[in-house]
C-alpha cells in the first residue's frame, strides 16, 4: 500500500487543517496572527541550526559559535521561540516583546516584519484556544 501524498493532496490537507483551526475567524485576521508565529518559529529554528553548524565547524568552541557573524539574523537574549514557550502567563506580552526585540536587533532586514497584531489584547481574542484545540484534535 502506497501512503505517499501528492503535492496537491498535501496542499489540500494543509488548507483543510488551516480552515479547521481558523474556525469562524476571518482569513485576514488569521494571517495576521499565524504568519508571524510561523516566521518567528522558523527564525528561531534557523538560529539553532546556525549555532549547531558553527559549533561543529569550531570543534565545539561555544565562544566561536556565539559570534554574530555565524547568524543570518540576531536573536537577542529572551527573544527565542523556546523563551516564549517557557512563559506560562501573559504569553501575548512575551510574544510581542520577543518579536519586537528581533525586529529592533535587525532593523535593516526585519523591522516591521511581524506586523501589528494585538498580542496583548485579552478582551477581544480573534483566535480562541477552543479553535486551536479543535484543530489539533482533528488534524
């Protein structure tokens, strides 16, 4: 039995998963929040990959691996995806601080890249936790 998906089947599954997660939220609002999160995660992953490569290249020299020249983008202390994941309260504020920190540390390449989502607005949530939970259960 061949369990491989074609590209169009994969795209279809991903689109349906996004629709399940989005629920009744307008697609434009969804993009305002999800795309910045995806980019934030990817920047952090690339930073980790660059660190591992520099560490391997230097034979384990951590001081060398931390040189800014080894990285495409600067991620200031406390602004990595793993730092935000460790936060248990006021996550929106932690996201906003991390994203703005990355933008400020990379003004010529990333300034304004994360948009203007209101991560700290607890009164009017556009994507509710129940939508995310529902999407994860069915995905």
